[in-house]
């Protein structure tokens, strides 16, 4: 089971760090993705990190602002989000092997 946390309400230009943890398997063994879904829009990929060498990918819309990372000791994947914009408002989900958690709401508003 995947559990996302760390969302909240933040002003434009602010930062949040999202976390994704798993209770029944080791995240270190898998590629992990972060997705988001804004109201009225389809779910879209935001970032992902590979299992072994830690290669990362970012959508153009977040490149330079978001950073994905692993803490294997904590069995946690992070998404550091800086310089947040109103268009980043969405429910954010982590994904492993096609399975999503329940998501965490991120709202960027003044």
C-alpha cells in the first residue's frame, strides 16, 4: 500500500515536500513515479526515478522546480516542489507498478 503525504495550501512561489511511503514492500527495488490530477483534467506524469542508478525524469512543466529523490533507509520517495505556481494545484499521487495511493492535495493560491 502506498501512502502520500505532505500536501497543503501554499502561496505562489512557496515550497512543499511530498512523501510517498510503502508498508508492504521495499521502494528501493522499483521505479517510482509521481503523477498529479487537477480538477477537470486527466492525470499526468510529473516525475519518476529509476530503481537502480537513480535516473530521474521531469515533465517540462516542472523541470527546474521539482526534485525527486529516495531515502532508502526510510523506504520513502520525496518530491521537493519549489517555486510553486497556481497551475501546480492538483492531487498528487505516487505510483509503483501501476498502483496509486490515495493522493495528497496541493493547493497553490494567494
